[in-house]
């Protein structure tokens, strides 16, 4: 399932220039969503239903500090997974979808924030659940996002050329590395945006809905 999602998601991303030239940006965005979203929902539901499959490698849920640590890491992961640089109107194809070259906000910290968010999410949930199934799933997700780092840079270089190479020289894949090396600086004002409030509300809502999601997915006959 992970391999199928990775091929569909990254494959459609690679075909975007050709696809948009054939059917236009909005229809291609809708096609991308119609393929990616059902696969992603199925993956999430399957993971929740089978998270305790396999060997129990460790069990730390009774340790006092583990639960707040897991929730804290999960919150941070969503800040990276859904940065404010995303244009929600374009994602929903309300506005004309475009490829943007950013160097502000969370991109100053890391050029590929989704990869960092996925790694943090995987660490948090593998720590909490502690099964071989969760560990293998996390390694698969991380592998896909590490591939996406190379794939994303390749697509941006092909589209923007020297402009991307200039941004690349001032940003880093490793979080905060470009800042530590003096190639980049933080601007706190760039993080005071409504999108981050939306992410916070989403995380709190997901926290509230978590027990319900566990019950619903547990009743699916896989």
C-alpha cells in the first residue's frame, strides 16, 4: 500500500508539467486529489486498525512523560507537515494551481518541511505504539519522504533553473543548518499568519476526534 501510494503520488507530481499542458492546471489538480486522497485515507485507516500487529518491541505508554512528549512531537510535526506557505485555494483548485519557489517562513528552517514533519510524526507514534508493524510503516513513510526531497529538488531545478539554485544555496534540508551556518536568518513575523492558527485548531480537533477515529477504523473489516 505504501509503495502504491508513493508511485501514484510522486508519479503524478513528476507528470504535472505534461498533464497541465494537456488538460490544464485545475483539472490536473483535481485528478491528483482524486487519486492521492483515497489512497492516503485507506493507508491511514489501515495503519490505525493494524497498529498493534506484529511483535511488541517496547511498551512505554505507562511512563509518565511519554504521553505529553508524543503529543508535543505530534503537534510540532503538523507545523512542519502543513506550513503556512501552502496556498489552500490552489490546493482545492479554487485558485489556479501554480508551482511556487519559497524562501520565507518555515522554509528558512528547512527546505523540505514535510519530510521533517513526517520524520517527527513517525518517531512520536513509533515511540508510543512500539510494535514491529508501526516501525516498518514508519521506515516506509520516511523512505518515501526522503525520496521526495530529491524528487522535489529535481522538479524545482527543472522548472526554475538558476533561481532555484540560488534559493538552494541559502536553505538546507537539515533543520536550522543554514541558519547555524549563517546562510539564512529567521523572521518571526513571517510565522504570525492565519494558517498557523488553522494548523493549531486542526491539531486540537484531531486530538478531540482521536478516540472516535480509533473506534471507527477498528470496525472496518480488512
